[in-house]
C-alpha cells in the first residue's frame, strides 16, 4: 500500500512538474510574442516617422507650388491690365486715324467738286484731263455707284465693324461707308489701273477679314463648349472628392473607436489572465499542502496499523488485549473486518481509506482546474492575438485613409483652382466673343454688300453697262 501511495505521489508530482513546465513554456512564448510585438511597434513607429517626414516635405512642396501659382496669377492679372490699357490706347489712336481719313475724304470731296476742280485746274496742274469722254463717263458712273452704296441705310448698323475688339485690320480702320467714300474719291483722282488695284486689295482684305471672323466664331464656339465640358467635369470631381473626404473622415473615426475598444478588451483580457494565474497558484499551493498532509497521514497511520497488527498477531486469543467487545468512539461506515483485526484497526483502516479518497479527489480537482486554466489562457491568448492583428490592420487602414484624405484634399484644392481659372477664362471668352457671335450674320452681310459694291464699281470701270 505504501508503494502505491508513493507511486501516486510520484505521478502527481510529475503531473505538477509537467503543468509547471507547460506554464513556464507558455509564459516564455508570450514573452517572445510581447518582444515581437514591441519590435513590430518600433518598426511601425519608424515607418510612421518616415511617413510624417514625407508628408511634411509634400506640404512644403505644395506651399511652394501655391506660392508660384499666386505669383503667376498676379503676373497674368497685371498682363491683362496692361493689355486692356493698350487696347484703350489703340482704340483711341484708331478712332483718331478714322477721323483723319474722314477729314481727308471730305477735303478731297471739297477739292473734287465740279466748281472747285475747275478752278484748281485753271490755276494749278494737280488734276489731269481724262483721255476721252468714255473714260469720264465710266469714272462718274463708278463714283456714283460707290457713293450710292456708301449711302445705303443698312451701313448704319454695319459700322459695328469698328467695335471688333483687337481684330481690325490696319488697312480697314474705318467702317464700310468711309471706305466706299474714300474709294469713290480715289476713282475720281487716280487712273483706272491704280483704282482697280486698290479695289482688288480692298476686296482681298475684306474676304480675309470675313474668313478671320468666321474662324474666330468657330474658335469661340469650340472654346465655349470645351470650357463648359471641363467645368462640368471639374464640378463633378469636386463633389466626388468632397463626398470621399467625408467618407474617409467617418472611416478614420470609426476605426479609431474600434481600435480603442480592442485595446481596452486586450487590457481586460490580460488582467483576467493575471488574476487567473494568481488563483491557479493559490489553488496549486493548497493542492500541494492537501496532498502532503494526506500522504503524511497515510504514512503515519500505516505504520501504526502495522504495529497494531504485529502486536495483535502475537497476542492472538488473549482476553486481556481483546477489544472485540468495545464500541469505537466514532461510528464509521460498514466495512469488512480482517481476520484477527480489532475495531481500532478497522477505524484506522477507515481513516486511511478516507485519506486516499480525499487525495484522489484533490488530484482530480487539481487536474480539472489546471485543464480549465490552460484552456482559459489559450483562449485568452488567441483572443489577444486576434485583437492585436486587428489593431495592426486597422492602424494601417487609418494611415492609408489619412494619406488618401490628404491626397483628396490636395486634389480638391487643385480642382477649385481649376474651376476658378475656367470661370476667368469663360469671362474672357464672353468679353472677346459675345459681340462677334451675336452680330456675326449682320457683319458678314455688311462685308458682302461692300464687296459687291466694289465689284460693281470695278465692273463699271472695266466697261460694263
């Protein structure tokens, strides 16, 4: 029986040693996991520092770019003001030249009236006598045709040619009425060859101007359409970026809250493991004491029982030492009496059996408690590992979302600036194109009438009836 007790004790001690080794191995594994986590944290902090530096450099580049853009916008504004001043000066000078041409035309008309021309012919040699009556008739008919075309009422509106901003030809600084009047005077003074050359030049210039204005209208329509398309696209992009920034901000806030909850859960789980370890140590100490006490009791009682058995064996049959008639002080459960055993021996044996049962129950309880503890620690560590991985992933997601939010913010600023430039360009297009587009048909018709009048005069000079 002692050997069996010692064997059970050895088994329990081995189980306890194994449980202790498992616990130490688990603690060492967790220490390694903690060290790995710390190393990973250091690596992430280093990466975060590098990202922060890159972000700072990007912000500095952005500020420099914005400063350069502000300088360029200021230069463009000054250039626009300068060009507007030059436009006004050019308008004033062109108006002066137009008045000068009208004055010269009126002077020529005064000089070439019949009475004045006859007087000048007598006193000077500025005027030449025509080669024949036919030439004089052609000249008069051409002059009459040109003067009649210049007097057409429709040219009151067609003189809007002078308002064509920055697009007038140097040779056509006056309206069609002034040009036709000047040509009429030229017909009276110059030879037919020079007049026809002048007519051809005027027609060519008018046709060129017609084409330029048609090209300008096509350019204006194309630019308006392109401006409208780009404005629509940039407006859509601005709204998409604003929605994206709101979504990213909400996502970062949500992930931050989830990380906080996970960290709190990790702390609570670690605290639970620590308390469970303390309880396990207390239970194990109580178990060791119980096992030690029970086995010591069993050893002592076994020795006493052996001594009594040896004594009663020698004194078997002696009435002086027989205690079979005695009633033990405490009643125990029914048990079989060994041959020659007394009630005292039976009581001791009962105590030994109860001690063994207590020892077996303590061992079973210890094993169950150790298994529950190991399961709890394993589950807790798995939960901590899962929460740590989730925190790592969500931290990366937050970093990526912040980077994406910064990119979206930069794109949003750039889009707003692009919309501002498109708005300015649209205003400039309206200033440049509205008049031409609105009066395109009238202006084209006016030039055609002027070209037809010049062609008719040229035909008359060439002998047409």
